[in-house]
């Protein structure tokens, strides 16, 4: 019996229409890869979950249900623990992608032994290119922005929006489609489940780098991302963004960098708050140190068995 080449892990959270549309499109395409599909329902409401159950019954998909919203990293890790493929793709449900993109990425990883993870170009539904690659946090990046870093240090910080024709060694890739070598993924312990939302890709790409693996942006293939379909409240999303950002700063980039960026952001929001009072809310949250204890991860309630 042929082993599994690729495991596709996807999370559904109250967006079954996107999930079904994405997976239906993939299942209707032929491929030479032996692929398994693992779908994690992250404690969706009854309506979304029942729709998923009814659809998945007749599909070659392994559906696993969590009675607690585990967030992005936790939900993906629940699915990854069931995966048997030599390669893992973590795929957002709000995307449109051709299965040939998976074939290309797997082939690239097979030919590039040091590659721990790779990701393709990404566009929005209007054809505008989105950021497919990113840079690790640092003081200069936070104060002056990505574009300045790319202008002054192009060898260290590749331009995010450039018509690349060959794979590029980068710091990090977009988290909505990440292709991992399974052995590399598990060698560093997978995703950090303390992160409920945001910066998971920065965290894991940085840990891969520390372990001696490379991250590649592969521009020969692409996909469409219908962004932000399950993020909820704007303030809660912003708060979670800050929690995750300052968590990884402290975890990976040192207390000096953490404190300089934290104080700089407090002062910046204090000044901006004179014109935009909503910035004072951010300032107050930062003054508390963006505590992990206020993450949405700690506010989830188990749902009754379905």
C-alpha cells in the first residue's frame, strides 16, 4: 500500500460555506499525490457544524470535532497529530487553490533538503497581490516599517512585492497556506498553542531557522485568500494581535527589544490619541503589558457534546 505523500489540515470555525467550497474544489481535481484531508471543527455553532457533518459523510475526509475553540495553532495541532503524510499543508478554509500548487510545493521541498517550510504567492479576490512573505520583528522594523528595511537592507529583507521568478529564501511566509516537511515540523514541536491567533507563522519559521531549516517563498504558484472571514470583533482581534506580538518579542527577540518596542508603542498611541481617542484604548492595554492572561484562549467555553 502506498504511503501518504501529503496531509492537508484545515480548520472550520463558523464558516462551513467557505470550508465546503474550498474542499469540494480540491476533491474534484485529480493528482498523482496520495493526499489525506483532515478537517478540524473548532467548536463551531450548531448550524455550521451540522452543515459540515452532513456534507462530510460522503467525502474522503477525516473530520475531528473539538468542544473548545483551540484557536489557529491549537486547532491545527489537533489535526496534525492525526496526520500521516510526509508533508503537511495547513490551509485556511477561506482560500481558493489549485491542487497543482500542492504538487509544485511538495516537489520543491523534495528537491530542497534544507527547506523546512514553503509558501506560494497569494492574491485577494480582486486580483491584488497580498504579502506572501514577511520579516522577523526588530526595533527598526517596528519604528520605520517594512518598506524602509527592504530599501536599506534588501539582502536581509527581500521585498514583499516584487515579481520574483525563482524561490526566495525568506524569514517567514503567509500563514494561510504553509507547506511543511513533516519531519522538520515535528523536530521543533509543531506550532506554539499559547498563540491563539496571529504570529503563528513568525514563531514557527523562527524556530525552524534556529533548528537549521530554511523558509522559502515560492512564486511559481499562487492561491486566492478571502481574508478575515472568522476573526470576529475588531477590538478583540486587535487585542489578540498585540498579545501575540509582544509574546513572541519576549520569547524570541530579547527583553531589550521587547521593552523598546513596548514603550515606543505606548508613546506613539498616547500621541495619536490626541487626534484619535480610540488609540488611548490601545495605550491602556499596552500599559498593562499586553498580558497573555487576557488572550481569547482563556475565554473559551466548552460546548455540549454534539
